[in-house]
C-alpha cells in the first residue's frame, strides 16, 4: 500500500510558471494589463473563439453572461442538476428561476429531449454544462434553442480543450465560461475566461469592470486618458496580470498536460472496464473529451458496500477521491425553495449515489496512477460480491 496520501487533484506548476509570475511582479504592472491582453488573445486563438474576456472566475463569467443577455426576474433558465452550485447560484443572483432537467445516463450531460419538454413562455436561456469535460449534444441543443428563440450559455468549467464535431468548445458565438480554478485542467489559481461573439463580449467587458466605458465618454466629451463614464453599475470581475502570467505558461504546456491525462485515463479504463462492478466513463465518437474528471461508477448490485464506504476504503489506502456532484436539488436552499424530492431527477440522483472521482492530474507519475489502480482493485477484491463459478 502507498505510504504517502495522494491528493485528488494537484496542479502541475513548473519553473516556467514561477518565472512568468516573477517577471509579472517585477514588471510593475500587477492588475489587468499587457499580460491579461496577451492571455485573452492566446486563449482566443487556442479555441478559435470570436472574442475572449479574462475574468477572476468562471462563476463571474456565467453571472455576466446572464446579465449581458438581460436575463432577470420573471425569466426561466433551463440547466442540469448535476453540476457545481455556481452554475445555478448565478441564475438566482439575477433573480431568474432555474429549471432543472435530468441528465443522460451515459455522459451525465443535460438531456436535449428533457430540455425541449421543459420550455415554457418564460424560458429565456439554456445553461448547459460540459460535464467532466465531455461536450453536451451541442447541435441538438443549438437547434432547440434557435427554434424557441432561446440563448444557449455554456458552462465550460471542465471543457478547456474539448471539441464537438471537430470544433473547440468556445469556438462558437454562444457565451461560454471557462474556469481556471486550482483544480481545473488549466489553472491560474483562481480565474476564468468568457468567450463568445464580439458584440456580446463588448457589453460583458463593460459589466466586468464597474460598468466603465471610456468610449461612451469620448462620444460627448473631449476626454483625455483619465476620462471614463459609468454606463451601468457593473462588477469587479477582472483578471490580474499575475494570474495571466500563470495562464500564459499553462496554455503553452496545455497540449502536453492533456496527453498525460489521456494516458492515465487509458490505464484506468483498461484496468476497470473488465469488471462488472464498474461503469467506466464514456466518450461519444463525435467529441474530444477534455478529461477533466475520471468519474468511476459502481454498479450497486455487484457490491456488498455502498459508495461512501468505498471512499472510506480508498482513503484508508491513502488515495484521495471526490464526488462530482451533490445534485443541485438535494441542497437545502434549492430543496426548500422549489420543493424537490430526492428522486425528482432520478438519473442524476442514481449516478450521484454510486459515483466516485478518482485522482486525475498531469502531475501524477506512473507510480501514482498504478497506486490508484491497485487500491481500487484491492477494494474490489474485498467488497465486490462473489459470483458463483460456472
Ligand atoms: C469549478 C466549476 C465552476 C466554477 O468555477 P470558478 O472558476 O471556481 O468560479 C462552475 N461550474 C462548474 C461545473 C465547475 O466545476
């Protein structure tokens, strides 16, 4: 057994990242400046996005996306129960109503059929989450949204590098929010990026920095460099040049980091998929999976212990794990406000009860990955039901 605890997710920070940050600190420019402009430009290029706006979080990006589209009280936004609370909290923040739709059993992404059924006269947008890095069925959702005059907002917190039918997530005109939180595939410690059409991002950019517009001022005043106008009460959501320095280097090594993720996922899949007790993650043939999470699911009828005990057994073997996610409708705020029962979204609920996210990070060595496999198989040997031979 492993003698040192393996963290669920350790970032890969090398000397290059450290050097970039030191340079930023020495440059005399700490807040949003030249490095942030460059990071926006490089990220935009990477995704082939029409435009990009660097922010201090993905949550900020989702919030500003809703505000930029004038979504507010009286409006409904359709989204998934199987996501981090941030995706749904922002809908509450703007005063709109989140309408949850259950997920598909294989990818655990929002069901396009379910979305169609949930549309009412009050629906203004669909907020789709590319769960674990596997893109949602974008063409079906896009079609449904176009037919019903709805906006499609993408929560791409897990999806840097993901592709749908050969196009990077973020390459379209939809407002798409990425996360560079410490555990995500590409990190700036905290941070995010909003991509989408240049027109939508112009408004988002103003909202992201106090509602300040220098152009509006120059329209009716011979303003110098000091002049600005507040066109609406905006937020303080900008990214610093210190964060962008980290991001610039993370983006340079991103392809290599993704390759390492892929190797580990291949090792996990081939070790686990031969056993009936495990359901390994799927990747549909027309997508590139960003492989943010490795969500292993236990087939309950094959086990004499539940998922919680499985996690305890992994911890006892010095392997960190996590669960993604406690479904939104099971959290007290949402449960109480909307009166959801736990089985209101049975696919999400069942998946939640039997899932465990295994360590997955490009910083993991072959030995780390081997230790995870060994621990999982050892727990299986102890607690999977024995089948009668022949
Ligand atoms: C991490 C995460 C977010 C929030 O990202 P931040 O950058 O921390 O704001 C939003 N949605 C999902 C699905 C996430 O996993």
